[in-house]
C-alpha cells in the first residue's frame, strides 16, 4: 500500500473510531469509562474523546505499520505526542468558529477530521525521523497513565470554565451541577 493510501486509511480509521467513543459512557456508565469517554457535551470532554480515539486507534495501527514495513521505532512516543497534540490543533480550529457561529455539528465533524488529518501527518513525520527514540517508548506508558489521571481529575473535579461546561445541561464534569 502506498504511503498516501496508508495515511488516509489511518486518518479515516481514527475518525470513525471517535463516533462510537462519543457514546461509550452513555452505553456503559461507570467511573472507569468516565475516564476514557465523554460524560457530557462540554468541549473538554470531546477533547478526551479525540485523545482516546487517536491513542486507541494507534494500538490497531501498530501491527499494520509493522505489516507494511513502516518504521515503528518511534511509534508509541509519536502516538502519545500526537494524541496530546490533537487537542490544541482542534481547539485552534474550532474555538474561533464556535465563538462566531456557535455549535454546528457538521462544522465540528469536519474540523475534527481536519485535526486528525493534520495530526496524522505530524505522526508520520515523527515516525520517519532518523533518530531512534525507543527509550522514550518505555516512558510513553507512564505518560499515557499520567494523561488519563489528569483526564480523570478534570472529569470528576472540573474547573468552572466554559471549556468544561456542558451547554445542554449547564453542568460541569460527571457529577457537579451549576
């Protein structure tokens, strides 16, 4: 498979995985799932969804990269970096438009796709680097755990900021009501 086709496959796969992840907590409401899936319609909870979809598709992606003989020496670290990077990329695209026109689902979905595409390109750039960051791959597991601890804290104890406010129910996080 040619490089461009592979990248499109990974972009579309990550994009499609985000949709069932949107409903993960609704289908299986429990505190553990609250760490990984959105618990409300706040912008922040959707960033958690993007992070999780991106990271979890990477687990699917890894054996495929090896199968297609793509260099995977930096895969796990690149995946974690890009799982984080998708958050500010999406917010930089989304927030200016949101402040002008409000929530428009089709616009949000298109911007999500664009953010995934940009981030996947960066991920493949990191994979193609000459340097071998395999030692960082070991550290990556710890960084993923820390990331989810932060997501858990911000889900169960969110700050009272607009990014964390569910506009549909005027709530914050999983249990707090305004």
